[in-house]
């Protein structure tokens, strides 16, 4: 009896120790004070390989009270650039010069320079796929010039340059393409994708008198074919891409008046997009259905917008403008023979048997316009303004 009790106690003690063991510290842990948190990775073409630029916050400059006189001395961030034959070597070369251990767990933005993007970013994607510390929801951007130009932009409204980029995505000012999106496209679709494009324009900044600096802004969109930059489009094309991807927050659009030479401007919001392939005579079609609510911002026309028949005409014109904006962007991807919106994946999900028959020829069929794409927009003008009063049209 005593032997059984002793054995039982030993088992309980060993069980308790097994629970506590994972709570013990690890001798290889790097202290926070010994870490350099990389928030931004920039990849450019180097002379002999890859040039990597890493953006770090500077903890010793993030609290103004820690500096003399309570004044901030220098920016609270820095950029470090090194070249290497590959990404790993460039990263090691950066680490050699730092007094802290680089930590990639805080990386939330990846930027690709145009020259490297044109050559192909397969090596970069492989690095992002192998590196477990980089968050797969990090946003990706392409720049018109070198990516490291971002290190020279003035930071006026934010403390860190990366905060500007995350604000672009958060406010739906540009496309949101993540590392996960591109990796999935590389595996399932051959590396066709659309990324947001950044531009840098020299400007005189009011807050920086006497200086001409590169002002960063949304430049449009970049179309990739097989992980290589194939073409770029302007802001209108990028807005069309937002419609297709269902990422559009709002849009201002202007249509010509059908009654005179005037125009009517609209603010479109509450947009929704659905990509739905369908079969017609046993042929696969790509259907894109868009909807939204619009309100009139300004009208330089003699149209009576309170007349339901004339309001219907305006809705038709606005829907046609939306459809054209979307199709212009899609036609650009067709021209580049790049399934940048992953239409093929939608076909494979909905019609797996048809997809198996056309999978090997998909890009050829798409690029030769043998897969018709049809866009249907349903925009309802719910709110309009007049000189005397405002009116709600339908609904509560």
C-alpha cells in the first residue's frame, strides 16, 4: 500500500516538473536591449547582386526628454544598406556592422526597386518564404526608381517613413498586396500579381525652407508577369485595380452631362466587388459584379437630378465610367499576358474539371482574349445636393 502511494506521489511530482520546464528561461535568448528591430526591407539591384536596405527605429532617440534640453537631435530612425551576392549575404553584411542583433519579426513593409523588379524578384520571394520571422501580412510596394530613395524623403506628418506607407494601405489609397498574396500567386499562378507603385517627386517643402526634397506619393500600380515587372499604370489604372480586388474605400468620379457641355462629379462609397466565373455555351467567362452608393458633389449641368428619369440617365453614365475604368486595367493585364488578378484561381475553384482541361494553356487563352471578361456595375445615386436643400433618394 505504501509502495503504491509513494509511486503515485513520484508520478505527481514528475508531472508538475514537466509542466514547469517550458516556463524556464532559455540561455540563447537575446535581450530586448540587444536587438535592432527591422521595420522595413528595401531590395534594389546591386552591382554584383542584391542591395539590401533595412530601416530601423532608434530607441535612444525616441524619447525627446532623454536628449539635452528636451530637444530631439536627429531623426528617430535610420537606414543601413549593404550589397551581397544574394539577400542572405547582404543581410549578414549589415549585421556585421551593427552592435545589436537584427530582428525581423517587426517587419511590416517590403519595397522592391524598379530595376530589380524588371529582372525578377524570385530570389526575394524565396528569402521571404524561407525566413520564418517575417510576417506574411507585410505589405509590398514597387518604386519607380531605386527603392532606397525612400530613405531621403521628408517625414512631415509622421515620425517614421514606414508609417506613411502603412497609412496608404490602411486608408485604401493604394492596393494592399501582402507577402502572402505574392507567395501564393508564385506557387499557384506562376508569379503574376499587381503591386502598388510609389513615386518620388522633387519638391520644396514648406517646413524645410531652402531645401528641395523627394516627396513620396502613390504613383499607380505595377503588373508582374512570372515574378517580373511587365508594365506600370497610372493612378486611374490603380483605382481600377482597387475595384477589381474589392479594396476600394471610396472614389471621386466625373461624367459628362448628356444635356450640355457640363459635367457632374460624384463621390462613390460602400463599394463591393464579386468575381464570379460562369459558363456560356461550355466556354468559361469571367464575371465581375460591382456595386456602390454615390452622392453628387457638384453639377455644372441643366439636368434636373430630382427627375427620376434623368437620375437614371446619370446612374447609367456613372456605371459605364466604372466599367470602363475596370476594363482598362484588366485589358492592360491581358496585353501583358499576366493573370495579375488571379482569375485562374477563381475558375479552378468553381469549375475544377474545366480548369484541368485549360490549366496548361490558361495564360495563352487569357492573353489572346479567349476568356471573355464581363464587368457589370450597379451604382445607386442615393444622395444629391441642390442650391436650396439636400435630398435623400430612397432608403432610410
